[in-house]
C-alpha cells in the first residue's frame, strides 16, 4: 500500500465529520452536505482501491484510459458545482437587492412621518403663541 492510501482516507474522514457537524448545527443545507459527503466518500474509495474503481468507471463510461475517466468525472463534478454556486449567488443577489429596496422605502416612510410630526408640533406651538 502506498502512503496516500492512508493519508487520503484520514483527511476524508476528518472532513466527513466536519460536514456532518455542519449539518447538525444547521450551518449547511442537506444538498450541500450530500454533495460533500459523496465527494469525500469517492475520494476515500479511490484512494483505497484506485485501479479497480477507475478501471470500472472507464469501462462503464466508455473511456479507453482510466485516468481520462477520473479527470472527466472530476471536471463534470466541478462544472455542476460551479452551476449550483452560480445559481445560489444569483438568488442571493436578487434577495439582497429586494431587501435594500425595502429598507430604502421604509427609511423614506420614517423620514416622512417624522417630518409630518415635526410640522404638527411647530404649527401647534405657533397657534399657542398667537392666541
């Protein structure tokens, strides 16, 4: 056995524990947790049995080389993750824009109410002074 076959599973187990802990403390969503769990489990399996799994994946996907199959799967995972993060970022941007607009409208309403209140106080004071 090679040294990476001991180190990679140890690192993966550490991150699996962190991901599950993040889900328990509600810092992560279920979909994100499942993606990371799948990734770290795949890393663990690939490090323990690199040749067997990569050869089976290459045969299943129709690649001649098992290295090409691993690179293809990794690129696919990164593209899907990039798309997911991009859509989340766009959703957050839309929510932030909506919140900022609502805050600006609320602030304007508050300023208008305060100015009306101040005008009423000034007019009452003037009416008392005139009488």
